[in-house]
C-alpha cells in the first residue's frame, strides 16, 4: 500500500478483447487496486498497430495512451505482445506478461503463468500459478440451499469430447440428488447437439440458461447462490473460476489427450484438493471439500508483484 509521501502506483493493463485474457487482467488489476491503491488503466492493444521492428527494438508507437507514466505494464494474450515489447524501455516502467510467451523471458521484467505451462524456473521474476488467474473473488459464505450449477464446455485439444458421456454424467448426478435445484449452462464451444439435449432436461427443478443471453456478472451471481458446482474438464478457466469462488467444485470425467498441459494442470488441482473428480461426487454434494487451502491466484500474484516489482512510489 502506498504510504505517506508516496503516490499510488500506476498500472496499465494491455488487453486483446478475448474474455479469458480480460478476466485474468481484471482479477489481477482489482487486487492491485485493493492491496496497493493502484491507479489501473486499460488499453485495447488490438487498436494499436505495432510493426515488428518496434517490438524488437523496444520503441513505442504513437497511440492514445493514458495521460500518466506507468509503473507497471501487464499484458495478457498474444495480440498484446508487440505493444508490450515496444513499451519495455519506458523509463521506470516494469513489464509483465501473463501466460508463457513466445519470446525470450528476459525481454520482460516478470512472467506469471500456470504451472502447466512448464516454465523452466520459478524465482524473483517468474511466478507459477495453480491454474489460470481469474476475476472471481472467494465467497465469504456458501449458501446452505440445495442448489447446484453445471457448466458445460465442448470439444477441445485437451480431452476427448463425447456427448453421451457428458449428458450421461449430468443425468446420473441429477437423478442421485433429486431434491436439489439445478442450473445448467453451455458455452460458446458447446455443440448444438448437447445444447439441445440440455434443453430437454428443463423442468420445475432444472433451469437451462442460454449462455448467449447472460450478462457480464452472471457467473459471479450464480456461484454465490450455489452450494455445489460441476464443470466439464475441457475448460481450465471455468474450473479455476468455480474453485476460486470457494463453492465445492466437481469435475466431470472425460478421457484426457496424452501429454495435454491443461489435463496435467487439472490433475494438480485434483491432487491438491481444490476440486474433486466425478468418482468423488458425494464429497462435493456434501460440501466436505478441503478447507486447508484457498485457491485465489489473482490475490497471490498481486502480492508477488507488489513485493518484487512495485516498491513504494514517491510523489
């Protein structure tokens, strides 16, 4: 936190408009604002043309930048990397990239990436997170009402998607816990065939949500009213968001693609007890998840940045 005689640190967030990357930046920016009193500004990198030579030489292009000098510049998404690299020689500004970049790590001051990205080392300038940073804040209290949320993804490179397997597990779960109320939602990757079958499950106790009509804060509100949440394993971001909320989280079972980094990352979350497997559904539904650790990587990453890259900024 900025102390007497110091000014609030200024943070620029470079975004590429992809929802997952925006969520990472939002989560990290919010914690820097709370913990360090940071003045956080967002820049849409897709609106700034950066020739390769400027990125390589660290020469910033002319663009409509915020009217202040940043102490920290954080980028998420490949579409932001040229702008980030072009800004890396700005006086006193530290640069940070989220996720493993396609350029040498020593071109920026810090890298924050999931453990499954397999960065060679971790130290003062590299932080490995459990899963992906997100904008969810852990809930202070979990509801006692028997209401559950099911989030369905779709085909990916990391798991062998099978419609029948996914629907079968959903219907079995709902059949075992008939007294519960259920909210089901697909996503942009969910096949139409699955969305159709989800809609067929709608009843007095089952609400099927059209994901194209949800608002920005829908997931946050839905998690707050849920006592359990189930997610298909193909979406690492949805799994991490659910687990971060603190709501007991279960993961449906699909066959992982051999060597998949995302599947390996999910296994770490399972091993550490942040989420539970399909075979342990009773643990999730009974709310007996491990409370020894709280998954909140946006908070941990923000504290790490404050300690390593954001010394008190003098006025």
